[in-house]
């Protein structure tokens, strides 16, 4: 049996799988990590070697499974978190810890990038927006604050690209993950912007389509990778894109929701439209997504259980949620702002913080859990409403994937909040399936990604909005938006007080 070996680097897990999409056969293995947490300065960093060791461990376990003995691996593809930079010298050695997706330090540098971008004009304008999470803002921060490191820097790679480099010895990135440094007009690297910022172009690796072959697995790698020598490795894509491919959401009139440690939400259109505070990116041939990643998601629930306990229900969010519908809920709701790590889309502000509003003496543990689920869902709705302009084709459905998508309760609440059908597909590991699909296109097994989606995606269940619940959530969402407008500036002031020397550590 011929299979694709595929990996998915998430915010808190590293998954691997052997997948034959033609027969829906798969073997999945997962290595758990702790999600990155910013320190009091807003810095959040990771050791790239941990990802590599996870790849080795997951691969070893997969290849040792009895079911894998008769499998022939014909291709390898990696999907993974984006907005995370690994810094390498000219010999491919890591020269500092990676700056990861949760890091918000480069605010001032983002302003410089935005100013330089404005000077170029429309011909050189890049996909946006520019903010503290931008690749070039992070590079400028290192240049200004760690000049010795910058002097040794040859190139930066995202986590999945670093895995590919370790496998093949080839530098490379994909045109979707790094589209924020591509021009709108030609969708090529904005050399003018790099020149204005005095950043050498070799820092950005060669960029290709996700389904392009990068190279082959080198021989003489450590066990168990020595068994994979000569197998083609494909460029791969960011987790949100591979996840949306793996649920059949790369098509117009569709929204996608990668619902995991953090959330990614976007709508798919056939024309480029720049909307303030949202990310519009190429999403395939003649397709664009408008929306983007948040900092909030199921991690909010994990935090609440860790911080306040669950009264013996279970320490795992998924298990705790199964108990939630059986708990009595107070009629007066609590509102939750899910900004425990600051926020990306649509606020782009690392200094905002979360809050609960409307607490009374009768509220219990379950009421807070409901508020968390609804608060994250309201954040999805805000992106949907911002992205749905008057001349945008109506969204017909939301396709969902990620760990939180396994919860019927959360899927139903999202359908009620969004007032749209929420579609869950059979594949429980959409990022892995999406990676396998792009490898199959690269190998010529499918003519294009659209054929892959039509051929391999199967619907498991559709959660339809309940009109009586939708009417209630419409009113509650208005209160949520009012709360965001009025109170988030106050939460930002608290964060900035720390930077000004006010601390509760006596």
C-alpha cells in the first residue's frame, strides 16, 4: 500500500500520519507539547530542536506500528504554524531560539515596516496587515536589539520549513505562508521593501507553491529517518491552509474555521479585497481568504481549568465539556473577552487582555465555561461580519476542523452564533490530510487541489443554526461588541503599567 508520510506542527501538538487518502486508511500519532506563553515583556520563544525531536519520535512510533510494515511511503509533506521564525547561519545552524506566533515584542519595528511599505506605492504594496507578528518586524527587532545575532544570520525558516531543511538540506518556503512579504501586483518577493529596511534578500528562502517538490530525504540521517532516504519531500503549507484543504474549504462561498489551541477563521472569495484589520491572502489559484488567526481558542478553556479547577469533572477540556450540558446554568449570562495572550485578528494588539463581565453570586464553574465557549465563538462572528461586505458573495457554510471541532456542543454553539451551517468532515486530522493531498498533487496522482477536495472529502455531520438560540445570541453578541469597545482600552492600560514599572511583585 502506497502512503504519504505527513506531519502537522500545531500550537500545542506535533502530529504525524501515514495516509492513503484514496482508501481513507490512516495511522496517526501525536506528540504533545505545551503551548508557548509570553513572559511579562510579551516575549514568547521556542527551541527548534524540540520540533525536530518530536518529528523523530513520531516517525519512529509510526514506522514501528504493525500496520506500517506493508506500507510504501511515496512522499512526505509538512504543515505547521506560521508567524514563527527560526534563525539560521550560513551553515544551517540555529543561532537563537525561535520567535513564535504568540510573541508581541516588535510593535515599534512594525511601524517602521508599515512606513516603508507606504513609501513604495501600489506597485510594490504587499499583502497585509503589518503588525508586531510580521516576519520583517521580527527581523528588524533582532537587527536592532541583537546585532551580533543579526550579523551571523543567513536565513529564516518557519517550523515546517526547518523540518524540510533538516530532511533534505534545501532552503525553502511556500508562497501562501509568507505571502505578507509578496507584492499584490505580481505575488513575488518585495525586494523594494527589503531594500528600504536594509534587509538582505537572502534572508528570505526561495518561495514555491505548497505542492512543489523541495528535494528528497538525505541519506545518512539518524534513525529512523535513514529508512526514508530518497523519498520526495514537498514544500507544504501553513496549518490553517492545509487544514482548510483537508476539509474541502478551498472554494468560494465557504468559510473555514481551524478551531484548536488558537482559532483561525476566514471566508474564501475569488477576488482580492483589502479590509482593515483583516488578513487577505492568496489561497490557491484565483482564490483569496479574508480573515486570519487569533490568539484565543481552546487554550482559554485549558487555562480556566488549570487556574480554577473543575470540581472533579476532569482536567481535560474535552472531557469537561461533555459534562457541561448537564449542569444548571444561570439565566444571567457572563460575557468573556478571550484575549489571554493579547490578540491578532482583528485587534492586532499584544497588550489587550481578557476579562469576564457580569459575574454575580449565583454563578458557578459551568457559567464561566459557557462564557468561554461563547466568547471564542463571538470572536469568530466578528471576523465573519467584518469580512462580509456588501459586494462579497454570501457565505453558505462554515467548515470546521481542529481539536475543538470534535465537540458537538461547541460546533452547535458556533452554528447558533454564526447563524450558518457548520460542517464537520470525517477526517479528524484535516491538517495531515491536507498535507497528504498536496503531496498527491505534486506526485501527479491528482490533477489539482480542486480534484483532491472533490474526491477525498466526506461530510460527517452538519450542525444547523437553531433560530431561537440564534435570536438570543444576536442580542448577546451586541453586548459583547459594546464590552470590547468600552473596556479593552482599560485592559490595555493595565498591561502598559507593567512596562512602566508598576508590578504586584512586592
